[in-house]
C-alpha cells in the first residue's frame, strides 16, 4: 500500500529527474532558459508537493492552491502542466482503499471533475499565465468565473492543439500505455534514470511535435523542431551508454533556446510517465 509520504516522494523524484536530465530546449541543470533556472523548478515542486499529495482536498482547490504556492515561491510558471497531469493520477490512487492505481479510477476522476472544479482550474491556469493560450470562441480562459462546462469538455475542445488536453480526453492513454512503458524499457536498457528520461523525451519529441511550440510559433515550426531530433533520438535511444552524445544534445539545446523554442508540454508528459513508474504502477 502506498502512503501519502511515498506519493509525495515519487512526485518530487519525478520533478527532480525532470531538471537533472538533459532535455534539449527545456531548463535543466546548468542550462537555464526563458528567465528560469533548474532551481526554480525544484523549489516550485517542493512548494506544492504537500498540497498535491494530501488526501481529502477538492480536485479544483488542490490544483489552484498548488499553482498559487509555486508562483509565490518562484514568481513564474514552472509546473502548471505537471500539476494538471499528476493531480488526477494522485486522486485515482487515493480512490482505491489499498492505494493501487487503476486506470478505470483515473477515468472516474476525470469524468467527475465538476463545473466548480473547472472554474478553480481555470483560475490556476490564469494565475500561471500559460503560454500561447489565445482567445477562443468556446471555453475561453478570460471568462473563467462564468464557466458552465466541465474540464473534460474543455479538454476535448483543446485536444487538437494541446498535449495535456489530449491526455485528459483520452484518460492518459499515451502516458500510461506508451510513455511510461518507454521510460521503464529505457531504464532497463541503460541502467540510469537520467538517461532513460532523456531517451523518453527524445523519442516523444521526435515523433510528436510539441504543442507549446506550436501554439506560440506555429505548427510548421513545431514540426521542424521534431525533425531536428529524429536522427539524434534514434542514435541515443539505441545506446546502452548514450552519454557520449551529450555534446550533440547540448548543441541542439543551445539552438532551441537561442530561438526561444521551449518544448514544454513534451517535458510535462514525460514527468507524468516518470511519476507513474516511481509509484510502481
């Protein structure tokens, strides 16, 4: 049985591994970017982990208070996507009396997010000032207090242009059935959690254009970034000792950051996959 402390430790582990692993275009150790450093990410994860991993807190309140706590510490959006993805996983664990993760419970969590929850989540997204969220005819963020729809309805609307929305709409199908398995397989091959994280990230972005880049810079730019990763991802993911490729990774990292191209949603879904693995699900 997984207790609250173990859930918290697993969440903090996933967040720490996120910034200790080389993920070109993202912020990681000794590679700041977009006005942030890896310490900002670590501090924000520590700031919200108690809130996220406590039982008996309303779903919407949990997300809103987690983002408030993170923003109060670092003053910028480091973990909105991570909080949005990891909170339903935590709630699904607690739904089972033995704290066993069941995908059907995750589906129940997402289906049961209320209109009031949705208003609170929208408020959290506005506080974090999520990137590339332009005005929409439906489900617009600017009218968050007048919402009369559920978060799942909003996520289904946004699934074509946002990876996190797509995960909600599919009940985390890709994270559970692909990404988390990929991370575990790479860990078994490479015997190193940082390498496994980098490999999972490289495979993901080489196959699926990052939606944060697409929202900010256009889908053509996002596709071009994915193409830039294809050969490197293939080479890295096939190696048992891929650290010899670090200089190539750092070169791509420098290129992306000079252009302001941050594959943020790719990093978020990888964190959720690590979280699931750390919990032994």
